[in-house]
């Protein structure tokens, strides 16, 4: 194997490793951002449910206990 072919093979392996590492890092970053947004939305939904429950008040009882 000549020196030129060896240099081409080594540089090709380096390019593949660099691209693979950068794609993995970008994917991990995207997943982390999506998880943060989902957690924020879940917290907002919980706050909204609590607010609606406070507006509606306690549940009304349709059957009342008779005195007698």
C-alpha cells in the first residue's frame, strides 16, 4: 500500500468518525430539548387543571341526606 492510499483511508475514517460523532451529539441535544418542552407542557397542563378545578368549586352532591 502506498503512502497516498494510506493517507486517503485514514482521512476517510476520520471524516466518518467526525460526522458520526456530530450526528450523535445533535440527536442527543434534540432529545434533551424535546424532553424539556414536554415537561414544561405537562406542568402547564397541571396548572391549568388546578385552575379550572378552583373555578368550578367543589363537586355538587345531587343526592341530599333527608332529615327525618
